[in-house]
C-alpha cells in the first residue's frame, strides 16, 4: 500500500490519540499535502522539527496498529465484502441474492 494512503488510514483510526499539536501538523502534511517548509512557517517551528514530528507520529500510529490491528481488520472486512459483491453481481434476479448484494453495499458505505 502506498505510504500516503497508509498514513491516512492510520490517522483515520488512531489520530484522535495524538496531541492537538501533533494532529495539526500531521493533518497538514498527510491530509492537506503541505510541504515541510509551509507547515514549519505556519507552526513557528523549524522544517527539521516538522520532519521529526511527522516521523514520530508515524511511529506512534504504527505502534497503535501493531497492538490493536484495527486497520488490518478493517481492510480484511472490506476485501471480503468486495468478494461477496463480485460473487453476487451476476445473480441479482434472485431475491435472496439481491438482498445480500444490497446489505454488502450498505456495509461498504458504512466502512
């Protein structure tokens, strides 16, 4: 998985566990795609300070995932639902299969 995508997922799952300052800097870097220099200027810290903070946040978020495995579970569930949809795609005429497809769509939207 691409690094930015992984960072975004980890932030979605565990971002609330970071401090407000860490969240702000990490959001600017990962979600808002600002450069280290732009963030440094905005936050009033050095470019190296921003870089170090982003790396620390990456390690903290990865540590939460290593312990809790929420993202891993989420991705597995999403993959299984996608498989269900693929298998039920050709059988939409049957009432039960149509309901299974509708339920799997609802679950994917909620994820």
